[in-house]
């Protein structure tokens, strides 16, 4: 009932000077969120700049209401939007994408979205928005995208389009990117698209996390392609956490190592001062280190170096007995 009550208070017009609305993790149900969003569509909070709705349930009706508020210019002063966590379904993401792509959010600086997509329709819609960011989101500085796609069927093209859209050419104002990287085939498509799009400049502080689904790690190959094109150019540290890369296998470990090594000595990891390999299994860690050596040798046959690398951390005592090391 909290969402409804707050929405009713906003609906009276007595909160017309409201600049920030933060209901993060209030666990409002879908009906309550609908009641909260209706006053925004009606223009009862025209000066709103910060809207944090993360951690609440939003269904199709709620997302449509917020999308309409954006398209009609009722929240045109919005600078920061956080939305998601319990946002489920392509339709929800598409409705928001429609609002974001309306050209009525010219002051938006920070956007954070988390959702579960059915077959990639929401991902495709968002890709179309980001491709036009130069015109419709001209001051977007911070972008956080956390998405999962339930079915790979039909999702390859949409995810590839999203990868292409994440470029400094499309989003020249971007300075921070937080991205969940899928491990499965979707991650491969994302990487291929990112390479096609031209990559990011080193002015972008990127934080790439790994979204594991099932036992597939082929998405790491896409990440390696993107790494060689600068997706981590603004990163200060690369961490490979135990849970994210549990039993990745020798082939993928070697591939990841090769990508880190090659990107490091060819100028695509210019700011990385630390590599933290966590507590990978001994075979995987050995394969990763071998891959790094191979990547360096392939990129710079006469020898190369990471310009800023100062620290390497690993926690695997059994490696001291490894003949490879």
C-alpha cells in the first residue's frame, strides 16, 4: 500500500516541487508501483530529476505508464533513472525503450536498467536507442546494463546490435559503463557487435562483470574480442572471481589469458595496474597464464609489456608444484 499512498500524495499536486524520488528496495508490488507512476504521467512532478525505482515489481502496465510519461515530456528534466531488479519480460524493456528513445530526456546523465528478456526484443529496442544517443541522450555519462535472456532463439541479432551500439561513436558523452557479460552464446554475439561498432575510448571507465547461466563459457570468446577492441580500456583492475569462472575449462581459460596478454601489450589495457586471478583451479590458472604468454608473444614477437601493471594476485597454493611454472 506504500506505493499507492505515495502516489496519492503526489496526485494532489502538493509535491509539484519534488526533485528526487528514491524508493529503492521498498518491495512495492506491481499495483502499488502503478499507483506511484500514474502521477508522473499526469505531470504532477514536472521538476523530477532523480528517479530510483530499483527493487520493486513493475509489470507491463507500470512500464507503459512510465514510458508514456517520458514520451509526453512529463519527466523531461530527469537526470538519473534506475529501474529494474524485478523487471521481467521483453514488453517491459520495450516500453521503457520507447520512452528513452522519444528525444524528450535531453538532460539524462545516468541510466541503470536490469531486466530479464524473453527472446531479446527488449535488448534490440535498447540497442536502437543507444545507437541514436548522440541526438536523443546527448549528455549520457553513466550506463549500467544488467540483462538476462531466457531463450537464445532469435536473440543473437538483438544482442549483436547492442554490442554495436556500445561505442564512443554512438555515445560520445559516455564516461562510465557497467555491464553484465553473458557467458553463453549471447556473449559471443555481444563481442562481435562491439567489434563492429568500433569500441570505446579510454575516457570510459568500464566495469565488466560476468553473468553466468548454465555451464557454457563460450561467451568468454566474445569478451576476448571486445577486450582487444578496448571495452576495458578505462579499467584500473581486472579481477577473475571464483564463482564467476568456476571450472571454466582449459580451452576457455587459455583463450581468456591470450586476450588479456594481447590486449595488455597492444595498448588496450593502458590503465590496468592489477590482475587478480582469485582462486581458480590449478589447471585453469596454468592454462590462463600460458594463454597470456602466448598472447604477448603473438602481439609483440620481440617482447612487450603492460604499461601500468604493477600487481598480480593469485591464491592457489598447489601451483608451486606445477612443472609449468
